C-alpha cells in the first residue's frame, strides 16, 4: 500500500486497478482474520492479529478509500479506529505500561505510531490524546535505561545488547507528541550509544530509519533534550515498578525494575512474579539471564520463560507456572500491594502466591518486600508460608561468577559490582552455592556466547520462612569500606558501606530483625 500511495501519479489506470485488486484481496484476508477469526475486540491478546490493525489495515484502507472498493474498506477502517480508540492497548492502562515487556512495547509502538500518524494527517483523528499515549514513554524511560542490556523483563530479541534503535525513535515520537524533553534525551542517548547496529537481526528489514526521520521532521516539532529526573514509577495496570537514580549520568545511574503482574505468564511474559533486575554504575548486575535464540527453542521454553532463570525464589525446587496452557498462564499472577516513596527510602510490597500455588498447592503465602535506602542499597524481605514444610531457593543471576562466604556473596563486573548477605532468616540457615550455565538448554543454542552464573541460597524445609537479604551495588572506583556492625539484638557482621549508609543500615536492621515480618 505504501508503494501504491507513492507511485500513484506515475501509474496508468490499468496498473492502478491491478494493484487495487491485489491490495483489496490481501486486506480482506487480514481483516477477516483479525475481526472474525482472532476476534481481537473480544480477545485482544493475540499480538500478531492486533499488530495487523496498525501495520496493514489502517494504511491499506486509507489507500483504498475514494475508489470502487471504498465501501468495504471504510467498514474495516471504522472497525480499526474504534478498536484503537477503545480496546487498545490491552497490555496496559493510563499509566502507560506494557505487560509483555519493553521490547514488545517497542514493537507494538513502532507500528502503532505509523497508523496514528496516518489517522492524524489524513482524517484529523488524534490518537495521541488518549492518556496511555501521553504517559507510555515513561515505561522504557524507567524500565530500560539506554545503557542497560539485561535489566528488564519479558521476551527480548535484544537481550545482551543495548536497547534497539527503534526504541529511541519511538521515544522521539512521544517527545514530539508530549513535549517531554526527557523522552528526547532517551532517543539521543540511545542513538549515541548504539550506532552501527542497523544490520543486527532485530533491526535489519524491520525499520526504515531514514523514512522515520523524514516523516517525523515533516509532521512534528524538534524537542530540546532535558536530563530525566529520577524517582519511581508504578505501572499499576501491569504490575511493574521502575526506579531510576541519576539516569542522566550513566556512571552514577542505578536502575531497579520489579515485577508482580496480573497478566501472569501469558504471551511474551514469563514466570517472573516478584522478580527483580538491577543495573548500576554502567553495569548490568542482577540480570535477566540467557538469550532470545528463537521462540519455542529450548532456551526459550526450558530457561528464559521459567522462574529458575529469574532473580526470584523456588519453592520445593519449583517455580511459577509458565507452561503452554494459556488458561493457566493467565492464572499464574502476582500483585503489587504497595509502591511508595518514603523520604529516605522507596518501599515495594508484592504478593505472588497465585503464581506459585499452581505448581506448589500447599503454599499459602509468597510475598516480597523491597526497601531501597538512600538511593544506595537494597534490603529484601521474603515471607513464605505453607501447609506442609517446603524448601526455599533464593536465586540471583549475574554475568560473572560469585565470591561466596558463609552467608555473604560478592560479584564484580568491569565497571561495578555488588555485595550481598543473608542478614537473617527464620526457618533454617542457608547453604550457598553457584552454577554457571543453562541447565536443560541445548548447548548448540548458545555456543560461543558468554554464559551467566546463578547464586542459589538453599533453605531447609519449614512451614514458615522469613528471609532478609542485603544487596549493595557499588562502582569499581568506589571509596566504600568494610565495617564491623553489632546491634543490640545480636546481629553481627562485616558489611560494605559508605559512612553515609551506616546509620541507615543500623536503622533498617533494627526495624526488620526480630520483628513480626
């Protein structure tokens, strides 16, 4: 349809008729699939059928208007407009999130933007005025910083690489729509950090960035980039929380993303309720492990989709349901109960009981709390109850092998690292181990690629588990030091902090250790 539009004046009437006939037939096939077979107005979670509305139906119907085929095309176009202004997007709400993850946000928005621009320029219908589109740029801004590679959730063909250049161009579009200079900053950083990737398989053949440049400059204003403000965004509709500290300075930036989603493991989502990712000081630290490889590969089905590959817990060696049954996928849910900025710290609390109960029905409570103090260190509180005694595996993935102590661990990358310790536990003492590799995955699928390491803190069987864990990211040139800390309840440890963190840590230990968590 694009070629028909561009070449219309150079074609003979006979050539136009031949193109319209083919275009009408193919558009009818797609319209019937989306409207009658997939019935996306009733089940809007078929990503490919939904994508066809923006990718094909809107521009094709506009191209066919004014011709003999106009009545049929007008009916399809009316359907598309109503769908985009009401049902879309099923993966988020007015907070602007996208439940399938940041990479599929990129894909969905790439096609939606083309359709929205055509509807605006040709029909005067401004889809961008919907609340979702006014805020959706916050989703990658807070959940996938331009310098991160393994610090977000869901299927992601760029996993291990920087965000796709189309993510940046999408952000420029939303800068032009909203006037938000932070979105333009993201675009500029994305293109600065990620040059020369046009031939990567997730770019080549998908996008025409020169055409993007042409259409944007024709239709929208140039927005001056402004450094983004830090803070927290809670995308309530999809159960994600993104934290950014000093995003405008990669050497000081801390990104933390947490997920506990009502969408479960359906579509391009995984069994990762109550999981987290951490990137800091220019390094991905607590990571999404593995590689995209291919949909339905052993890496995809046996590792990436499963809880074993996440920074989350296993109960009796089992994770959350992430199999092929869609009815169970949508039940494998979590819920964020609180996400609050509290002066000197950010607090998150979430419940993933339904996601685990599908595989371990004796479980009655699986909650995780997160405290981010002084924009500096994290404390995690995991609470697990069950009708029968169960074991717990507390898992953490990193690019490099760990240094292990009795209850402590350390991991060092090229630019940054992190220190961690199991501060306190009820239900038994942990035993720490680590494994490098991807168990259950065909080695041919990752031959020649770097392999990550998983820390596993194993807790023996108990009906009630309470686990308090410290995580402290630091840059390689950081002046932090080890100090010896003993509190009045008997907690005794050597810990790695700045002077400024020491008092905060004493406060949080006294709040958590021995309380009714």
